[in-house]
C-alpha cells in the first residue's frame, strides 16, 4: 500500500505561482514514476505532468508546457509541481499519482496504482 499526501494548493491571482508537493510513503516500488493530474468541477480527471525515477524523462500536457515544471527528490520521496503564469482555467483539484512500473502510458489515469487525496488550486482573474 502506497500513501500519497499532497500539499501547497491555495488561492492565487492570475499570473501568480504555486508549488505543489507530494510525499510518498509505504510500500513504494523501487524506481517508481510519479504523475500529476487535475480535475475541474464537471470535468474528467486530466493529465498534467509525469516524471520517471531518475528525473531524466518528463512529460507535460500541452496546456501547461512552458508554465509548469515537474521535479522530484528521491531522498525525500517527494515530487513537486512548480506552477507559474497561472490562469483561471488552471483551477482544479490537483492529484499526485504513483506508478510502480516502467515509464510508459504515463498520461493515462489507469497507468497509476495509487493516488493522493488532492489539493485545491484556485486561480482568480
């Protein structure tokens, strides 16, 4: 069983920045990938970003490329999502996810085996 706890969400004005953190604990698989997804009211959960174990491979949704950066600190079992130039359409609950396998299909919800409880990000115009 893997536990994931997100933090760092909040209310920010358009153009501002936030950094989300996700701490993993429990039976994490060695060399696991991490992903960030988001879900706005009335919409499906969508992929935001993913990173492999070493940090050498990352993927981003087109909507966040150039604005968001995913990173990780394996010594702290923590993944981060730095969000800059935030827009009102970035408003959503953000979830981190754990994938205990090779780095593939990382944009798909079903590729992940554990999820955090989510943290709310609200961007005002």
